[in-house]
C-alpha cells in the first residue's frame, strides 16, 4: 500500500520526523498473518518535544480500507533488541527493525524498558 501525496506531505512536515517518506508502496511488516489482521507498516517515526518517540502506522486490508494512525510499538525485548512492530502484532517479534535496550529506554524514557 502506498501513502497518498497528502499523507507524504503531512508525515514529512512533522517536527522531529525521523526520515523522509515518499509514495513508494509499503510492504506489510508482518511475515505472515491471518485474514482477520490488517496489514501494517510503520510510515514514520517522530521524535516528540517531550523526548518520546511517536510511531505513525499505515494499516490496510484486502478490500482497500486504510488508516494512518499513531499507535505504540511492541515493548518486548528479544535477545538484545526490542521489537518495533506495532503493539499486539501477530506472529513473532522482529529484531531487525528494533532498537537496542539502551536506545529504547532513552526513546521511551521508561526506566523499566531496559529490563523488558
């Protein structure tokens, strides 16, 4: 699913936007999931004024319904990295897109984030 031109402009204009987004199609972050689960991709990461990290997600289904929204990331620590899929995601956690424990603790400013 691709972001619309308006979504791209809005996400790139966010104060503290972590990266430049474009209209290239986004693939689902999940390796596999059932038909009841919406496809999900992290569309932008925003460093907020208070020092936290805001995650913007694009969710869509097979019928073409879509939604761009803010939702927390998964807080599980796997080996030495935190999973950064959307909270309550299906399947296993994905280490390849996560932060280290120290980075996650600093981003979320949660003293317990470093210990899981």
